C-alpha cells in the first residue's frame, strides 16, 4: 500500500493521475475499514473502536513528505497514514481491533493496546536495533491526550544531536540528522499543558519537528469554544512565528479537504524542518468525524443539523473525489467502481483477520473439550462436569477466558479424585497458563541479552593511598569517564549545564563536552523526560536530570504512561533506555525533602528504581545501566554530595548490580531494612543500640525495582527472627511494598518471632528546618526506641520498659 514519497511537479499527467488514484484508493480503504470497524464493535466482535474517518486526506499528504528515518509521534486517528507508509494493512487493522495477541497479526502491540494505537518495530525479535534509517518509523501511541508530545520533542532533538555532535556512530539511526519528527494531535488535546510545554521547548531548541493539529472543532462532545481561546490554535500561537530577527516556528494553515493544498503544505514543511532544523506547526482546519468520536456514542447527540450537513459536504474523501472529477483524473463511474472493489477487499481482509483470531481459540477449546470428556467419564461428578463441558462446547467463538475458566472450574469437581484424567487436566491447565500468560505479560522489562539484570558486578577498587574526597567528585569523575567512553551519552536538566548541576556533580563537563551534550534546559520536567524518551528511542543514551525528587511529579505521568509501558505495549519492539537522574530525601521542608517512593514505585513498573546510599554506589549504577538497554530512575542522596568517600581507582568501570541488597552491618538480634539517606540514621542508631546490648543487622536495599533478586533479606531474618522496615516515605508507602516483598515473596513470616514492624515518616510532608525534619521523619532516637521496644517485648527483664 506504500505511497510514492514525492508528488513531483514534473510528473507526466498519467503518472500524476496514477498517484492520485493510488491515494484515493488508500483513502477509501481506510474509510471502509472505519465503517466496518464500527460495525464489528456494535455487533460485539470487538470491544471498542476509535477510527480515522474524516482525517484521511491530510494523512496522505503527510505520508508523501515522510521519509525513511523519520519518526511519527501521534494519536489514534492516524490509520490512513500508517496504511500509506506501508505499515498497516487491512487484516492488521482488524487484528488490532480484535486484540489479537500475536505480533505477526497485530504488529502494533500484539493486542495489548486497543485499536488505533500505532507503532512500527525499532527492534528485532532479539531486542537489537533495526536500521531505523531504512524504514519509516512510528513511536508507539499512548491514550492520554497530548501524551505523545514530550517524546516528540526528543525524537526531533535526536536529529539535531546526530547532525551536530561529532564522534557518534550514526549507523542504524541517522543520516546527518536529516530526519524529521512528525507529531499529530487533535484540536481539543492542544488544551493540555504538555502541548504548550512541548511547543515552547521546540521553539527554544530549534528542532526538526512538524506538528500537525487535526482540527475538527470538537473533543468528543466539547466544542472548540470551550477548548481554545479564540477557538483557533494557530491564531493564539502566532507569537511563536519566526521572523527575520528571531528564531521560532513556521506556522502554516491549510484546510483538511484541500488535497493539492495539503500536498504543497506538507512538502514545504518537510523542507523547512529537514533542511533548516526549524519546527513547523501545521494547523489543518475543517476536518470532520463522519461517525462521531468513537464507538462509545453518536455525535448526533451534540452536533446540530447544520453542522452535520456541513460535515457531510466537507468530508475530505468526498472533496477529494470531487476534485478528481473536476480535474479529469477520474470519472464518477470509475470512482464508484474503485469503491466497490475496495469494499470487497476490506470485507475479505476483515474475515481473514477474524478467522486468524478465532482459529487458535477454537483449537484450544476443542483440545479442552476432548480432555473434559475423559475427565467426566472417569469422575463421580460426571453430570456437573458434562454440564460445564457442554456450555463451553456451545460457545461458537470462544475466547481464552471461556476455555480456561471452564477448565479451572472442572478441576474443583475432581478435587478428591485421583485419576490419570485428572492429572492430565492439571497438566493441561498448568501448561496452558505457562504458554498463554506471556502473551499478556511479557516484556515489561527487557528480555534481551542486554537486560540490566544480566550486567555483572564490578567492584570499585582503591589504591592504598586513595583519597577521601567530597562525594560529588566521585560522581563527577565518573560522568567524565562516561562521556569520554560513550559519545552517544548526553545529560540535560535545569542547571545541569553551565554550573554543572546544583550540587556540582557535573562540574566542568559542559566546558569539556560542549553545550549539546551537557545542557541547561528550561524548567519543564515533563518535556525533559520526553526529550530523554525520544532521544533514547533513536539510539542515543540520554541522562535526563530532574533537579529534585519532589518535582518528579511533573514528569511522573509521562514516566508512568509512556516510558514505563513502552517495551510492554510494543511487546518488546521499541525501547527507550533512558536514565533519569534525580536527588532526594532529607533537605529542608515540604518541597525539598519528600520521599514519595511508594507512589513512584507503584506507578512506574517497567522502569528500574535505584536508591544508592552514596555516590560511589550511584556512579556504579550509571555504569551498569549504560551497558544495558533499559530505562531506570536513580535517586541520589541529596545530603550526600559533600560527605567524604574514597575515590575509586577504576572510575567509570565499576558497576553496581541491580536487585542486589547489601548487608552493611552484621548483627544477630533484628534485621533493619532500609535504603538511601535513612541508612545513615540507622547506622548511628545501631551503634547506640549496641551500647545497650542490642545487635542489629542492617541491610541496604539499594534497588527497589528490581527487589532483592537473591532473596538475601529472608536469610538475615532466618538468623535474627525479627524485622523492621525503616523508611522516610509515608506510612503504607514504600514500606508496604518492602513488607510485601519480604513477607509474601520471600516468605519471611516463617522465621519471625516478633511482629514485623515498619517505622516511617509522619503522614504529612516534612516540615521545614531541623526540628521540622526531627518531628516528621524517623530520627536516630525513633529508630533506637522502636527497635528497643521490639526487644523489650521479647525480653522485658533484659530490656526493661524505656518510656
Ligand atoms: C488525559 C486524557 N483525558 C481524557 C481522555 C479521553 N479522551 C479521549 S479522546 C478525547 C477528545 C480528544 O479530542 P481531540 O484532541 O480534538 O481529538 P479528536 O478525537 O477530535 O480527533 C478525550 C477527552 C484521554 N484519552 N486522555
Ligand atoms: Mg477534535
């Protein structure tokens, strides 16, 4: 279905005609898919449908300007574009609608995303990069409106880096930075802050980004008058227009039904962005929604007759056919014939997709039915089992839930029987779950040989005369080694460039490695994250710095919705090995000493979360991650930069392993489990506890996600028989996660002689000042007394009541 890339002016009329006819066929095919798709939902074969009808023609123009190596970051209306670049055919379209959990059928997400969420494959089946310069690329869509914007910025910035930074191996990723990142968004979604943040940042950064706004005047039922000042996004963005004196955007406007106008506009935009690296906004007006927003409702509820009549008249496909007829490209009859043929093709493609979807399910149903026949015949509960079996047999088009739930229910009827048939059923259920579950659960983390869990530890080494230095220097020298070793690494954040970050862990790095690799950015956490995601998706190794842990909340939505789900939602065919650097805990006050770790770890499964207690450990995590292909968040200890650490002699080389805890103090009476800055408090408390005869063992978790893969904590508890989790998050925050891991996953409850304890911060955020800290977070005395209390309960005569 691929469209010729250029509609050149010097084409012969015949060639021109052929190309336009080809486009028309695509438009009609896409429309037919939308129409039939809606019917599939209304008749119950698919659960939900959101389609690209009414947006076909501008996407044909976009596809013509889109070159190999380019990237799209868009939303659910773009099926025509995906068809035009040859990455979505009719059968795949319907496979996506049905949620076929197989990449060979639904290459967009292996059924993990609802239809209309598009992607191409950047990785092969082993997780290795494909040559992205030889294919047309689409970053995987997400549903939150405008969520595609932050990553778009990074996709565009990668071209700038590849063009301007010397020494990077561009194989697979770039041809001299000539790639354009193309964004699409609905008019209503431009109301989101992420849209404005991205537009501003792109103007500052001057990156090759072309942003299309598909304007149909509505966002579901809500009209533009409630969405956009002056009801006109390009009008209000006028101030971004570049002029002779100042850099900015090129802003273009075009009507969505004007085929030749669209083709010209997109060629023009492509040239400006590609050659000049200037961002372009294309406001595509007068678009329609022939079937309304989605299958959830009908637009007759909120559009009046005039609007509906206007939409029928200005339907871009109708206008394209009128234009073709009036320019003698085709006759009305010829177009009708084309439509007839395509209707049939779409119907056939749909049937093929449905058959491919139900065939394996029917086979699994049959397999179980014959097994159940035997189980019934050999059971005292034959009647009940036969009933379940017959109910299953009656389902003409079963889903897996029908099959497996029947099998599991039958098992209960043979609970007390011991027959070969029962064993067969048990085996069948176990094997079924084992083979089917990965279709729905694989690739949350990397499954490639470069998984961060496979990177071997390298311990820091020291000379006999290794100096004690401010810990920030360990980090700085390690970053220096990283930038020297990996030309594709870059770091950016608020104050990360000129002054080398607020704690000077990057001191002097900008001078040495240049402003493109070590850069200051605006105060805009979500798009800092987006820069990182987009650049990592194009083969660079960004380190995105969020100045303080407390402010990560601005970026958390993008971390959670986009970065954390990327591998999962593409079933391992896209990755963004981005490192997020931040610093937290124990400074001063409500917004500089938070520890919202419970929230973070629960929202970003799919990203590793590392909480090094010192800068040597942190540096080791950076080194590990750069050898891997996975994203991670590293939280450095905000109060640790000026503490002394020995400077390792193998800077840049040592690696802290992920998911490995460390026992930092041995003891026999109780196991204290914690991480980060809190450990220093606990170490002090442990010394004081020793003075009263209590011998505490302290374990540093280091890595919250993944958590203690070797299950070392339970080994300690087997020795001490007592557990206390100490954490500066709120009660029930990260401590609840840790308890769950230790008690449920590691079964430590078996070894406990005392109730497992948690000691956390107060429910409120930490108040300001030293006293604010003392009365908000666990102090040395709090730890001492909490541990003492456990020991008092165990042995009141040795440890009489303290207070
Ligand atoms: C953050 C977020 N809020 C709400 C929704 C639900 N929602 C999905 S599409 C949509 C309207 C989008 O309208 P517009 O951007 O104009 O795109 P159109 O569908 O009109 O092409 C809404 C509110 C969502 N997906 N994400
Ligand atoms: Mg809209």
